[in-house]
C-alpha cells in the first residue's frame, strides 16, 4: 500500500450504485482505508464491508446522532434513523476483529439551532465520556470528531488522563482547530488527521506545519469535502493522493516521504 485513508465512509449509501468500482480504483492506486462508523447501523455496515473486502473499520456514535438532536444526511442514511446510545452495543461491535478504533465520537456544537443547547452539549459530553471509557477498557484508539468545541474537548481529555495504547490515544479527525489547539492535543498523545480542505483553505496551514511528522495522518472523510481538483464532486479514497500532494508541498517534503511517514503512522496507531 502507498497511502492509508484513515477516515472514510465507504459503507454509506452514497456509494451504493458503484461501491465496487470505487474500491477497485483505490486498490489500483495503492490506497488502503479505514471505514468509520457513525452509529450502530453504519458501524455494523463498516464491519460487514471490512470483512468482505479485507478493509478495516471502527465502531462509534457520532455526536450529531444523539436522539436529543439527531441530524439526517442522505449520503449517510437513506432515511432518518434515530438510535439511543448504548455503550454496551459499542463494546459488542468493537469486539469484532476488523475494528481498529472507537469512533467517530466527540463533540459537535455546529448545528445546535432549535434545540436546548445546554442540554445537548451536556448529553454530548456524557456520551463522549462513555466512549472514552470503552476505548480505554478495550485498548483501542479513539477517532474523535470535534467541530466548534475544542475548548470543551481539550478539557475533557485533560481530565481523562488517557494512556490508551503505547502508540497514542487516537486521532482528531479532520482537524479544524488552531495551532494552540493542535499543541494541546499533541501534548495529550493524539495524532491529527488532515483532509481535502487543506487543498483550498489556508486557515489550517499553521497547524499543519506545526504537526510533527510522527503525528500526522491523512484522510478523505469520503464522501464529503473532496479536494481540488475534485471540489463539488463526491469524495472517494483515491482522491487522498491530491491531499497528500498538497500537504507535501506545504511541509516542503517529497510526496514519497510523506506517503511513507503517514502510512507508517497509521499502521502504528491502529495496529494495521
């Protein structure tokens, strides 16, 4: 393998019409992938896909799917499907041999209009804490989603005093914080994942350059946020090559060196 997409959602309905072709393009390009669960149904689908296609998967509960606020995205779920959070169900799914991490889980304060904001934030923090406990007990790294909530995230992780695996505590996926946020999270033993947004938005450059070689991971978050020159299209794992090229440019590295380092990082953190 040449590159590892550490955060994709190939089990989503967005790929129902041509999933086999998309997976074959990734194989042909030397791109391996971890498909990330967002609730029970999508975690189970990720396991089934991983088993069938020789991929990896995660199991977790995205903060946007809490029944108190559930958000529906047609690329992810054909129909709205509210599921009550249960740590026991996450543990059951995470026991599968293809599961390499717990998540995606975390905090998302972006879509909180029309809800009891204080109640939603509190419930998100509670559910995140329960998934941290699952990760700690099962010694599997966390895949953390954080949007407009970095102060609370860092406070929770500081209080948790994690040492999940010797290789690291997990990854902050699609990192969108400041350089100060990056430093705090790196100090807490996390890797930072960067996706296609770095090919067209410059506000992440400082954090990207600040991240040590040994803590950098690549991702697509497919089907979302395709990189230049594919903006506006459905994203897919093969497009990670464009993201890697841009990150290599920003970090003044050869593409081959970046590919080798980030692939080694993913293998180390997730035990691939």
